[in-house]
C-alpha cells in the first residue's frame, strides 16, 4: 500500500512539473522549407500561444516556400529571427539588420545575437540594441512579451543585459521532427504554449555557457532566457 502511494505521489509530481513547462521546442533537424511548412501546419492545428522560428528565411526560394508562407500567415502569433551586424564602435549600436524575405510576414521579429566573452562563453543576453537610432529587441524578449508577458523588472531596462539562467536551462518539452510527423506527441505540449522551432544539431549554432558544461544549442538558450523573462 505504501509503495502504491509513493508511485501515485511521484506520478502527481511529474504531472505538476509538466504543467509548469510553458515552452516546447520542435526540432527542425535539417529539413527543407517544404518540410518546415508541414511541421508548422501540424503545430498550428494545436493552437499554440506563440510560435518562434529560430532560423532565417533568406534568400527567396520561389515556389518551394508556398506551404511555409501560408502557415506563417495562419499562425496566431509568430516571431521571426533577425540578426544585427557590423557594430558601430559601441556595445549597443549596429549598422546592419538582417531579416527574412519580406514574403514571410511574421507578427514580430527579434535579434538572435548573444554576447560572448573573450573565452567564447555565453554569459549574458542584451535585451535591447539600436539599429539606425531605433530600438531592436532580442528574440527571447520579443517571444516572452508576445506570449505570457514580461516581468516588470525587465521592461524598459534600456540595453541592459541578462545573466545566463543556468537554473532553468532544461525547462522545456522537446518534440523531434519524427515524433511530430508520426503523431507521437501530446497535443497539450503545443496547445497554448510557446513553441520554438529550431535546430538541435551540433554545428555552428552550438555555444559554451559555462567552462564546466558541454555546449548548448542556441534554441535551448533562447528557451532559458524566455523562462527568465516571462511573468508567470
């Protein structure tokens, strides 16, 4: 009897922890744009709160993008990635802003740049930078603001930086591309959740966050910062 109660308690704790998770990462793998469009189509049927695309959609791929364009337009709220380039001698001023092709009309966009120290270790996130005199907010900040809101202390903090939140680095659900297409996932992991579509491979988007820890994909780092920013 006591053993049965322990099992029930453990199951309840696991269920409660799962309900607290507000972010689901969908691994895009190395899928082409047609497949990405089909992935987003499945995600859209589950009514997520916001979908964030942690990849660029440039240059134009002509007719190959028709499904993806349609599904981006179908999504309730979708955040696209942007990139800041060519710093102007200041820590927060930039000369160039990279965006996806204009046909991909998202709800908002945010820059995906991270800040690294001399040891190439990611230590912090700039929440706001400036491009030609205009404010540009980070991808993580924009996703948080467009989903469950941002904690008051992070609003209007200029170009302040957030420390890397190592404590909630794994606070997300993961659905692989195969699981998504085979229906091997719980719809509740997508419904009313923040869904980040991104690559979980071991290529260029793989960063050190601590000398004692292995490298981490950028999409996982975004999830950690979003969790820190969101006002639950």
